C-alpha cells in the first residue's frame, strides 16, 4: 500500500520542548501559585516517566510532598497549575524559546509539495501544539495538519495506541497507508500497536528507551543513517514505509512525551 500520510508526535519529535520549554513553564506555574516546588533537570528527567502534565504533578506530590488537601482539593489545584503552566509554555514558545528539530520543517514542506497528508498524534494540549506550529512554521501552519489528535481527544495516553487509532479513524486511512514519527519508547509502542510503521528520532531524554518496534532510528531528520551529510528525504521515508512491520513491544520502562 503506498504512503499517503505522515503522522507526527509533537514534544521531542517536532521540537525538543521538554527541558527549556515545559520544565521551565512548570516551575513558573509553581512560583506563580506560591509553591516552593522546583523541578531541576535530573528530577524532571525522572518525572518524564509519568504520562501527562497533571498526572506528573500528582505523582510528584505523592512521592515528594505531603499536602494537607482532600483529593478533590488537590485535583482542583493541579488543574489550576496545569492551566498556568500551559500559559507560560505558550508564552515561551511565542518568544522563540523553542525551535524545531533539524530537518523537520524541510520534510514537512516536502510532504506538502508532494501532496502527502499531515496529521498530529500527541498527548500534549492543543494549545501547546498550535503555539509551537505558529511560532516555528507560521500562522497558517496549523491548517497544514488535516487531523490533530491531542490530550483532550482520548482517555488513555501513550504508550496506549488510542491517539493513533483516533487519528487514523479521522483520516479514514488504514495503518498501512501512513507512517509515524516519534522520539520516545512509549510513543513508538503507541504507534506500532496501532499498526503503524514508526521512525524514531530520540532526544537526550529518551535516548535509552526501547525502540525495538521502530522501523528506523535516526539522530534527526537531517542526518541519514547511511551518511551523516545526507538529509532524510521522502524517498527514504517511502522506502522505510515499505519495510515489514516489527511487532510492538509489550511494555517499555521509559518516558512519555506528554506534558
């Protein structure tokens, strides 16, 4: 079946957003609410094992803080913190604090020129996605993506395949007609469990993840595995899409990309 669509994860895949984007925004939200919490690089790297920003904060409270709050009070606080964090993140992205990873813009534009369909499958918020696309690719860029599956669209986060299945349903495509781009083991598991072939471009946060189910592992989209001076092209992507699928791994013990 020929390749018809590219489906991109966002955090870590389109841009390395975690350390200087989401982490800083979380700390700004904590300070805004008068909390003495601070997530340094090492702690944040460990917390990335927990899916989702609200869930990540809840885990942090259970593991590191004892708050005299009832469950409903804690849930309300975490929702307020996450709303503040999203606002700070969007402001940082708009100010140019986060840039696309090498080769991402080139491949997206090449795909548009050749008539391939584009989609997003992420477990971050839609506001975060729109802010990143507009700041890095221009105000019209969100409209390039025919379907955007985000945190609000499915109940289960990666490594569950729900967001990829949701996107494929709305594209009205069989998994064999698309390919996924991910940066984490959980993301690769989600994509391949949905039946997709997957190209992974790990970051420093995810380099040790299990990518056994991925079709190809790259440093980034500007460095071809057969020669660092060669960029990855759509012809390469089509060739990797034609490879036999590898079975999804049953479980991974690493991070998720949702924030």
